[in-house]
């Protein structure tokens, strides 16, 4: 291919303007050169780079080091949607963080990468900066658990649920309500959890109920997991609200075990409360978030024991088991590499 240049370029972006309907892979030095140039890419180019880099990592065609260096480079881009994309790709690494050591490393590195970006937005008022600040606040508060951001949100979250008085529903910006309430659930434990659950149960406001259930679903306390799932399994909650709470609990490594135990003990109720017809996709697809052979076998056995009551379950079960297999394969191929790369960048 003729490049139309007089000297060898220092980097090559195969999807030059980001309009090609394809992904690409490069050598390790090729990925390294793109990371060094990424802050000068047009937004479409940067998004194409992020997409191909993440896909290559998941296909074992790019190293964890290349991925982390690329996301770090993109975090400093001028376009808000590029930075948001880098955050989304970083958050997806939680697929691999099934032990506390790796989760802690990724959280610490995430703070190191994205906190400076957050600080730079403090005095900016344009719409793009507002959108990015919202996304960064959520990411820092509930994904990488930045202590400074979380501490700043906690007083307003307590006012909202009425920890020291009557609830003040004006205390939180609706765009950040679920994030702040999640911080309250995780930091204050049972007292905040109880106040928020009571508020949700008594409210007919769909937005408040959505914020509240999303936040309650981020508890990592096994006792609160059981209380939450017992509560939302009641008919006073919609089927969609029940499914959202259960799926969030099953998807989070910190709460998976307690939520799984509840699911096994209450599988009949899960089938009754699944959206749509009894025994719908929700009563089978919950296993898609698991990432171990042992849990996959337990999940498969539970579904097949109830196969007679789950019409058309086979496809959803097969898709969920495939998701588990892919997660296990990715963890086996990249888990240790990611651990070393994250530690080296702290």
C-alpha cells in the first residue's frame, strides 16, 4: 500500500478517519505508537482506536499494558465522548476483577488516571463539560471508589433520605441521585439502607424508585442483600424493579455469593416474578454474569432441574453459558497480565 509520504511514519492508524466498518490489530509497538499520538486524534479516530484496542485485548491480540496505556492516553482527549468511552472500556475490566487484590489495583489506577480529568472540569460550564462531569462523578464514586468524590456526595445523600430528619428530595441533582444514594448505601450500611428502602416503598415517583433500587442494588453486605431481595420479591414492587435489583446483585462480585444463595432458595418466586410469561428469560438469563466453572455448573443444574416449567429456556441457557465460558477464557488469558500491568502503573 502506498502511503503517500516521504519518510516512514511514526504511527499508523488503519481506520484513518474512523469511518471504516472494521476493527484492526497491531503489533505491540504499533499499539504503543498510537497511545503516544492519541491526544491529537480527531474524535472519530480516537473512538475507532478505543474500539479496536479493547476488541484486540479481548481477542488476545493486544496486551493489558497496551490497553491501559491506550485508555490513559484517551482520558486526556479534548472530546468529552472520547473520555467517556475510555471510562466505559475501563469499567468493563471489572469482568476480570473477581478477586479483591485485582479490584483494588484497578480502582486505585482508575483514580490515578481519571481524577485529574475531573479536577480540570471544576470551573467549566459548557454542556459537554457538564456531561463529562456527570459521567466522571459516577465513575469515580461507584466504579473506582474515589474517597474524595464519595465524601463530597455523602452529606447530600443523607439529607435526601432523611438520616437526621425528614427526607429532602431537593438535596440531590437527579442526574447524580443514583450515584450519591449508592455511596450512602455502601458507606453508611443498614441505617441508610433502611431509610432509602422505606422511601422507595412509600413513593409513587418512578424516577425516585429507579434511583433507589439502583442504589440499593449496590450493597455488598450479605445481610442487606437478603433483605433487599426479600423486599423487592413482594408484589408491591414491579417485576422489572425486582429483576433489576436481583441482576445487579448477581452481576457484582462483591454481592454475587449472597445473591446466588437467595436465588437458589427462592427460585420459585423468581419464576413467578420474571417479566412476561411465567418462567421468562429473566428466570434463566441471570447466570450470564458468572465467571467460574463451579458456578456455571450450579447454575446449569438449577435451570435444568426446573426445565419443565421454563418453556423455551434452552437458548437463553446456552447464551448465558457461552458468556460464562468467554469470561473464564478471558480471565485465564489476561487476568494475571492485567494484574501485573495495573500494579506497574500505580
